[in-house]
C-alpha cells in the first residue's frame, strides 16, 4: 500500500514488528528510503485505536 501512495518525506513503522531490525531493513530496501521507528513503537498503534 505504501508503495502505491509513494510517500514524499518520511515513513514511520509502528507496532511490535517494528522492533525487528531485519524487517525494518527489508522495508527500507523495498521503499528506497529510511524507515523511522519510534522508541515505543509497540504501543503506537494501540494509542491510535482508542
């Protein structure tokens, strides 16, 4: 989905999977840009859902 939207500036990766550095590196390679991971990435999605 993010590939279709073509972000212009930054991409943030949230959720528990964002703690996996290998997965983040894969996303960076596919997107061709840096992927930002917040310090408390595992709780970011939970806060947005409430």
